[in-house]
DNA sequence: CACAGATGATTTAGGAGAGG
DNA sequence: CCTCTCCTAAATCATCTGTG
C-alpha cells in the first residue's frame, strides 16, 4: 500500500472547517493572535508541545489557519501525530490504509463525513465513515445479495452480518453496502477486458478480497473498542453520580438533616432526586444553587413522615378503644 | 473591565423495551 | 420482525461568576 508523501492529508473533508456560531467566531478573532504566536516557537519546542495534545486537538488546530495546517499536515510532522495518538490508551490498531489525520477524524470527530452535521455518534467502521441518519439513507444502500450485479462473494463488500435495525426501512435479510464503494468497484471491474486480462482481473479480485477481509477484521476491533469505551464511560458517570449523592448527604447532614436522611423511604431516596441524580460533580456553586430546594424537600419528607406516624398512632388508639 | 471557565437550559442522537 | 415511545447522554449555546 503506497502512501502519498506530499502531505498527510489525503482527504480534503478531513480538514473541512467546522461551522462556528457567532460567539465562536468572535472568540477566535480575539485569541487568534496568541495562537499564531505559537508558530514563532522553534520547531523542536513546537513538536514537543503538539505531541502532548490529543489527536482531535491537532485536527482542530490544523483547521484553524493555513499556517497550522501547513505545519501539522506535512509528512515530516508525522511524529507529532504518533506522539499524540500515544496519549490515548487502548486504541484500536492503526489501519494501514488510512493516514493519521484521517484516522483521528474517524475516531474522534463527531461530524458527518458527508454533510458535516455535528453530533453524529454512529461510525460505520466497515466503510470507515461517520454518517448522520439522513446521509446514511442516501450513502448506504440495502440490497438482497441477488440484487448485486456481481457475485457477492466477489464483491465481498463489508455487508452487515445481522439485522441492522438502526436504518429505518432496511429489511433484516438485506445487506448494507456503501454506494460509493459499489460504484468504484463496478467501475474498476468493468475496466478489465476479461478476454485479455483474465489473470490481472483474478489478481485484482484476490487483492480485493484480502483488503476487504482486513478491513472487516479491523472494523470488529473498532466495534469492540467502542463497547469498552461506552462501558468505561458508563462506569465513570455512575461514579460521579455516586460521589454527588455522598457529597449532598454529607452537606445536608452538616445542616442537621442526617437523621431524616436515614429515615427516608426507598422511593423518596435522595439518590433519585432530580437535583442529586446528575452525572456532574457537586461544587460549592452548584450546592448554593440547589441547597434551598433540597432543604425544602427534606422539610416535606419530614412532614410526610410525622404525618404518617400521627396517622398510625391515631389508628392504633382507635383500635385499642374499640 | 475583559476574559476564561462554569453552569444550566435546550436540542439531538441513539439505545432499550413494549406492543402490534 | 418492525415501529414507536421513553429515557439517558452528549452537544451546543447563552448566561453567569470569579479572577487578574
């Protein structure tokens, strides 16, 4: 697999600037002078600094100005990217058919690769693309195998092995293909004159099968990585929530609510209170914002408990007197 | 006073589960 | 199997607050 050497960036879309809000643009213009000053640093220092950034930071930086793009996208800057990737633990293996910015873009940039819509979480690792739901509908096609013009065994092109219910309208027995890749494959196959080029055609198909197999294996690795990341993140959020609950209980206890907290019914537990059950650490400022509401809540719960006690006491007295 | 960072409201994506 | 609804997490943005 030959790599291009002039720049790292093979795909202009990788460097497509993000659409910023007005406030973002204002911020950029105010701080641009300082960022630009970075480039006046000696190269070895610059490499050292950049090497401590995360890949997505490098990508964002390369999108800010032509100068940053020039520095970060040239072949001689590859060590920056390698250092940067080494800052992220537990990544899938580096795919040999992508370059570093493309790989960073696929892994970490959440924009649709087709329309640049933000916040797209679904990556099609088999096709090495991130598409929003709208673009998935146009750029991915669902077909039964027999619908393909060429034998699917030869195309072997990254089809879904199980129902892909995330695409509305796709039938479970259908396979999912990238329209662009089918077009490219068909074009390349049609370029062969099979009367003359049969050996070359066979070699092409063999190479294609091998390449597809490698990408499929790599996609599996990436999907497993996503599962691990999601699990880790879920755990992290649970820990933050738990610590917030503990912090709230501690502060309420300091205010004299400790006894009432221990007597709360499970259904009234602070764990499920909307102001408490949030994956955001409790700061002094947040505490100041929520304290009054939580004290009101504890007051209500105390009243509820005392009313309940009074009710049962009354009921008992009635039954004793009967 | 300007600025950076924190906060909270709102919007959006996507997963889980219920029901046809 | 498919669709719909609900819920959670993430992203975005305007506003607030603390600091120099």
